[in-house]
DNA sequence: TAGATTGTTAATCGATTAACAATC
DNA sequence: TAGATTGTTAATCGATTAACAATC
C-alpha cells in the first residue's frame, strides 16, 4: 500500500508464494506462519515477512496469516483478479503445446490468438483457436487491446516480430527464443529458453561422470 | 582458474554471453570489447569484465577479446565441450515439443529418452525416440548414466518423479511444472513454469487498460 | 608513440538476515 | 496470562559500479 518502489526480485517471488498458498488451501489449511510458508517455498521466514511488508501488514501476531486473505491480496497485487488475454506468435510444436496447455486456465491467462507465417499452418485449428497469418498480427493485437505475447518462433525472426508486437501495444513478452530482445523500456521481457537454463546447470555437473 | 567459488549469478550470465558471442561469430566478427558485448547482452562493460575475471584473463588491453577464444573458454567452463544426454519425463504436448526441438543440437544437448505412463502413449515414436514406460525410468536412466532430466508432467506427479530421478543419479532437473521440488542439495533445479513468469510481468501491467 | 581497453581494487549500492518490541 | 508470531529496524552480507594503473 506504500508508494515505495518494490524491487523486482521481490515481485518475482510473489507468484511462488501464491502458488504454494493455493496448494495449501487445497490441502485444507486455513492459516500459515511465515516459517511454515518459508519451508514449503524454500525461502526464509524473515524474507517472506519482509517481502509481504512492502504491500502491507497481512498477518496477525501470534497466529500468522490467513491463507485465503493472503491469496486474495497477492492476486490483487499481481493483477490476477482478472483474466489477461494472451497472443502466441509461432505455431510450431512449442506454440501449439502452449496453446493447448491446461495450466493457464484458472491462473489468470487466456490464450486468444495464435499466429504463424506458413501458408499450410494458417487456418489450422489448435484447440478452439484458428491460426492466423502474421501479416494481420499487429492489427489483430491492437484491435483486441492485447498486452501480453508469447514468442515461440525461430531465433532469427524474433527481434523483428518483437518490434512489431511492441508497436502493436504489447507490454509483456515471454521469450522462448535464444535471442536477446532489444525493446523500449516499457516492454517487459522474460526469457525462457530451455537451453540457457540447462547450460547454467551444466556448470555444476563438471565432476560427474 | 582460481579456486574461489564463483557466485551462481555469475554462472547464470555465462550462457548469455556465449549465445551472443556465437551470434557475433556468425556475423563475421573476430574481436569484441567488453563495451560492445555489454551493449548486445544488455549488461555493463564492468560486469562482463568482472564476470570473466573469475575464470582468468581472456582479453588483451587495447584490443578486447578474441571471439573464438572466448567462445572456447566459456564452453569449457560450462562443460559444453561435450554432449550431455538428457531424459524427458512426460510425453504430453510439451514433452513432445521439446523432444522434437531443433535448438538442442549443436548446443551440447541430446535428448535420448522420453517417458510416460499412459499405455496408449508408451511405444509411440517421437522423432527418432520411442516413448518408454515410467516404470523402467529409474533403471533406464541409471543404466545410461544420465545426469540431466526435463520434467513435463502434471504438477501432482512432479515431486514423486523428481525423487525417483534423484535416486537414479540425476543431478540437474529442468522443471516445467508449477511445483516447488524438494530435493537433496546436490540436485540442481531450474524452474521454468510459464505461468509464474507471466504472473511476474502482470504486476507491471496494472495501469494498462 | 598515443589511444584503447583490460583486470582489479575500492566505493557504492541493494538485498538478506538477525533481532526484538509490539501484540494477538 | 503465557506463548507465538508479526512487522520493522539495524547489521551483515554480497553484488554492482566506478576508477585507474597496467599494458597491448
């Protein structure tokens, strides 16, 4: 509730807390202490209390936090108290898999558009969505006022399409390509190339085998 | 070359440098300064020099770094001077997409096994690999000495399968599920659930629309 | 040689942890 | 009430940035 800027590293942990709290709610729990939550999330009690305190005092001394209240608060903070429509760019294997992915529903995400440039892919149905041609991408996204896109195209097409997305009003891009995207600072990018994440772990595997 | 422990945050940036250097090599460049590399990677010259200095002095004053030498060094540091065999657990849409993903080849990763528990999926061919039953997973992985696995199963099966993987000798797991995995400290986990990454960006989208 | 750029040290900045008064 | 646990402040730790002598 304060007007202070919250560090991005704090923001990045909130979805984890939310995820874990939802699980706890499913297990029938009603209340949680920072110590319990920390154990489940793999963090520390102090960090959780500090993180939450950026947004207000949601807990009660001696008792801890109401799981339902905390879920509600985190959803509001993360703007998850609504459904965000998302466009997928690239109808290859990965784009298709994401379009059909069940995990988006109930978590604030609705895939409503998917684009490709191959004539034999355009017009295909994936789940309930028909693949459109990238030529109409900017117009379609602008028209629907879509702010979030997922990029699953070959690396050499990534930057140019990302530029188009930014011009069409997209403010958040989940980037599955290995490319580093250069975009205006008001466009948020999260990189999610599996190769980079695997390579990072390989460093620690040196002595094995 | 020193014996000091290198911070993980430094390690996490090396694959980015490597990726960008490979691109520069493709573009025909031979030499790069920390300033140039920083610009392409979206970092700072000081940080790049500091990061690289953990491993030795690869540059030349007045000139910068030889791109080929630096690529070579980074590949050695990250243990990418060999091919790592990887198992995929879960032959759903995502597991299949990753099995067919072209981006692994030439980047040190070879998908050699894929597992599922659905009788009608086991035995299917995906690319050149036949889906095996999870019942034989631990044995198959142990036998081949595989150290890296990618987890693309429904969330509620994730922890138990991760335990099995750890017991079978796996030391690195790329986790596509929303579950927080609890594993022995010698098993490295990278979480790559798209929902968590999207939710993180939604925080910043509050004022839009 | 003069200009450029490294590797490294010291200064700064920011994030995490520890501690504890407040209070349910 | 006594025990538990919060929210917050201060202390610590670690990462980033700035500066510059060394040197190609």
